[in-house]
C-alpha cells in the first residue's frame, strides 16, 4: 500500500535546533525542499509552545539560495511565533542572497535580521526585554 505521507516527511531534516535559555537557535545545514520547510515551521512553532520560548534565531549562513517559498515560510513562521509570544531573528543572510531577495522583491515580514549569531542573540535580548517591560507595564507591575 503506498504511503500517504508527503515526500521528505520521514527524511530527517538537516537542521540543528538548540535551546539556549528561553531561545531556540536553528541552524539550517543544507537547502530544504518545500515539505521540509513546512515541517521545520511546524516543529518550531510546537517547540515554542512546549518550551515557552521567547525567541527564535534562524541561521541561514550556510545557504546559497533562499527562494520565494522559503521566504514566505520563514515569514509565516515568524508571524505564528509572534502570535505565540516569541520574536524571530534571521541571521547569516549572505550579500548575494540579500541582493537577490531585493531584486525579486522578497520581504521578510514579522522578522528581524542581524548580521550573525552574536548580533542576533544581542538583538533578541533587547527585543524580549522590551516586550517583557511592556507586558509588566500593561499589567501594572511597575514599582513606581
């Protein structure tokens, strides 16, 4: 009997997902096909909820190409993560990919970008600290 799972669904993703505090750090090692990108998106959104993550960093530094489907999937990931209380920062976009994305008018909405992992962690720290300050102000937790 033929499998009903999409092609690539049982193939392991060539992606590392590490936890650092309340952040998930995702390193994509090789280009992913469309079904693998969707699977990564679902896995990450699930992990945000299970681990109560406040931020996600996606490192694209090893990729040569980011197509329109990958861009749209990363945007959807960031939007879904935001709805679940996590901020997304993309790091490692090469100059060639950045130029190609602008030439093709590809946009990463709901996403912050930083040059590398170090800057991405710093940016995530600033963003999550600011959102936690806003949340405590909204609840009236000020000490003033």
